C-alpha cells in the first residue's frame, strides 16, 4: 500500500458510475424511468416531468426524497418502477474485482439507491462477494447523500471511524461531507457529475479517471 493511504482501514464506494463506468449509461435508463414515473403520478407533459425531476434532485438530494416530501410517494413503489431496467449493459471488470479483493481492511457500498437494486448491480459486476455491507437509502432513513446526516448514519451503523476511512464517489458534491468528517476522498472524474457545480478541490484528495487502475497503482501492482 502506498504510504499516504497506509492508515485506511475502511474502503467505502459509491455504486452508480463508480463501480461501473459512466459509459455503460445505466443511469440514463433510470433517469428516463424517473421522468416517466413523475409524468404518470402528476399527469404532466414529459418536459414538465423532467423539470420537476431535476428540481427535486438539486433541492432534495434525490428525486425520491422530493417525491416523498412533497407527494408522499412510497419508496417501494418508486424503486419498483424506476429500477425495472436492462442491466445487460453492465459487464464484469476483472481488474476492479481483483483490486477491491486485494485492499486491506473492510469494504462497504454507500448508495442513494436501495439494497435490492445494489445487489443486482453488484452481481452483474462480479462483485457480489466483495463487500461486507451495503448502506442504502433506507438505512439512512431516506436522507440521501450529500446530506451530512446520511454520512453520520453510515458511520454509526457500520462502525466506521472517518479518520481511517476512504470514500470514492463520481459526484464531487458527495465528497464534501465525507471530507468534513475526516475521510480521505476520491473523485471518479468520468464525466457523470450531475450537480449544479463541481466541488472545490480542497475536499477532493484524489481525482482519478480509472478506479481499477488507480487501486492497482496504490497497491503497487502496476
């Protein structure tokens, strides 16, 4: 292990566009399903449904959070609809599987999605056995990243000491609360950033384009 990361005991990974490349475009399917859900729920045209969806994402952290707060939507109903997608676009990356297996310490997934969906994705990626736990949106009490409460919930429930943890996410804004708690942060700079503004570099410790290559590099394997 590279000396700068020798203190890391817990490796925490976001799921979407982090454990698989953004080029898989899986989230585009979910995005379309979310717009369709809003269109059906509120009986609005497609363009208005998209506008509402993006408004909820930016103001509430996730589309679901906005729908729950403003329209009392059931999470189970929402996820049952939006996660009915084609996962054949995903493929196993053996380099990533091997790199995660080689990391010393605990490995967790921290996602704004639900656990059922996360497990389906991990199975397609060959990562079903790679993680000790999945801390999903339900475990956070449906308070999503980047709300600091979600990170505190994850640390408490999973018994994570932030100062010895590393968090990797493709959305820069999701790294700021992790850094504030004392975590080492890694931004997957793959073009999937969806926030209104890219985070300031003071809470990004590492910016990488290829997670598998970077992990092998810190392990001294390339």
